C-alpha cells in the first residue's frame, strides 16, 4: 500500500515510512493511495470473531506486505491483551435504539490506548528492523501523554519525552505519566502553560538540525497508524448490532477529528454507516464549519471535557482532501489561506457531500452535566463528560431505523470531580488507577526558555547525537 500527502508534493511512501514520519514533508497528512473495500460477505463473516481477529482483517490492507501475517497477529494480540475487558470494546445498551461503545478499558482508561498500544509495538519493530533509534517528543494537556508513555515505556529503540505544564494537569493525569519506572521515559514539567509546551515542541520540530540529529518524531493523531487502529471498533460494534444487513450510526466526541475520520474510513471500506454525528463541546469549530462552510479557529474555552478543547482540528484536512476529489492544489490553497488570513470557506459543492454523512452537534456544559445525571438516574450507569457529549448528541440526532452507537472515550474515574458532582456520590476507582496513586513519581522541572528542554533531551536520548 502506497500513501500520498494531502498537499501533493511530498514523496509517496510505504506504511512504515509514513508511521515513522508522522507529518508529511510538505506539511500535509498522509492517506492511503486507494481505500481498501470489503464485500458484504466478508463483513458478515466477522460476526462472532474476537476483537483481535477483526483488527487483523481491518488493518492488514493498510500495512500491506510490510509485516508478515503471523507477526502482525501476534503484535495485535499483545497490544489488546492488556485491556481489562475480554471483549476489548464492549457495547452497553443505553436506551431502545441507543448504545454505548466502551473504549476505556485500556491501561490508561481512555480510548487513545487503542491506537497508542499498537503504534508503540509497530514503531519499535520497524526501528529494530532498520537498526535505528528514535526520540519521541510531545506536549500534553492531559490524556495523550499518559497513553503515549504507557505504550512506549520499556520499548528498546525509543526514548520518549513528554512535556506537561507544571501544576496544570490533574493529579490522576500527572501520575499516569510520572509513575512509569522505565528509564526510556522522561517527563518534563515545564514552567508555563500548555501553549508554552506546544511552542517548545513546535520549535524543536522546526529545528531541522535537532530533529534529524536526534531522530525526533511525534505520535499525535496526525500519524496515520493511529487512525488505522481506530477504524477497527467501528467494525466490531456495527457487526455486533447486525451489520452489514442493518445499518448503524455513530456519535463521536470530537476534538482533532481523528476518531470521526476513522469512522469515515470504515464507511469507505464498505461498512453501512448511516450517519456520523460530530459531537463537540462549546469549542465547536467543526459544528460551525458543517453549518456555514466557514472554518475559523476561535479562542479555546476550558470545559469539563478537556480532551476536546481544541481550536484547530488537524484531521479535518484528510476529509477535505476526500471531499474535493483528492484535489491537493485546492487543499494547499485552503491551508495557505488559513495561515495568512485566519480562516477559509468551503464551497457548496464541497459541503454538500459532507453533510449527507456528517452532522454537527454542540453540547454545552449544562447539557453535559445533565446527561451524566440523567443516564445515571435512568440505569445507574456512570459516564464521563466526553462520553456524555457523545450520548447526548447521539440521542438528539437519531433518525430512521439505524442503531445509534455513542463512543465512550474515557472512564468516569478520570474525571472524578465533575462526575461525582453530577451523580451525587464518589466514582469507583478501577484498581489499576488506585495502584498508580501510591507509586513514586519521576519528573524533571524545567524553565520554558533558554534551550533548557533541548539540552535536556540531547543529554538523555540514545538516538542520534554522538
Ligand atoms: C482525544 C480524545 C477525544 C477526541 O478525539 P479526536 O480523535 O481528537 O477527535 C475525545 N475524548 C477523549 C477522552 C479523548 O482523549
């Protein structure tokens, strides 16, 4: 399988190179040159299969011949074997035609584990094969850092450096990062805000001598391998509810649009998806663009669902590429317009096909809390704020006979304050989390400027350098 960039001027690459590169050299995002597609018979035959078996079938066309089948299967088993539920992504019924897909049984209790766990194994394997090492660098305001550290700790060929704003992440989130004992894990508490952290990381990525010298790479959701791993649970859940004979709809709590784009790919591959609800909090850039065609980032507001507090939705570029008939020249022009004037506007021709599948739904803070409370009163089921947004948006949008599946992306114990406030008592903590709360923390506190971060990384990483 070859991959092309949405901006048209980066070289076509194979799967492994795309995974190791992250962003394309022309600033675009990689997508497969063609979408694989499954017949109805092939999808029907997935019924009753395990998560790992379906994961192999769904991902195999994307990795092509870069990994041999048996080895890939073993890596998939290893990645999802650490999940706390045998079904990996179990479905729970919330109402007559409304379902919850629990994506929080991974080691860090958030859906990012689905992509990170397999990415960690695939990257380490690719580097071993090439006799190379890499330095992973990222900034986090919460979940991503924990999921990345959990996936990359102890990997032979990789050192991971995660920056978080000192004193500005929750206790649970900090401990999930800082209690990793492996010596390839480096936590940096930066004296600044999350934006400062991102600024430092961006600066280092743009410093080509540093980046190439220490083989620096990223694992944020622009990495194609992460999207690929998220297509799988669209298949497992749809098939469990009667696909391909019955169609289904999904409600996706959305930030960077990676997860929703994975749903789009599942549809491209032949899964009968009626509707994809793009559920956002008050940071609603995607709802606005679907309504008006105008893509215009605003200031970010802090909400109960911090993992969706974004103002730039990077993966939306992949959807635009598809909806313009893969017109890289048009994408390049739109992104330049965004950079120079702060916004761009899609044409009716580009919007119309988006609107037939996607529906935007904005859920404000009050409605989020109300949904947590209501779901609890309805059936004693406790959900986190991100999942509540998906459920509320899904309930509002359901139409026709298709079952609506709301993606539950985080465990309620990760957001104890707002959840216990909504349901009126404490949230039960999974044992996995309890254990972490007592372990020793390891973290390096560094100032924002003066090259302290680059000097620290240079002195610690095993990749490149001398
Ligand atoms: C990252 C995240 C999201 C948003 O997913 P995107 O792929 O960025 O749209 C939603 N919920 C939780 C809990 C997350 O961590």
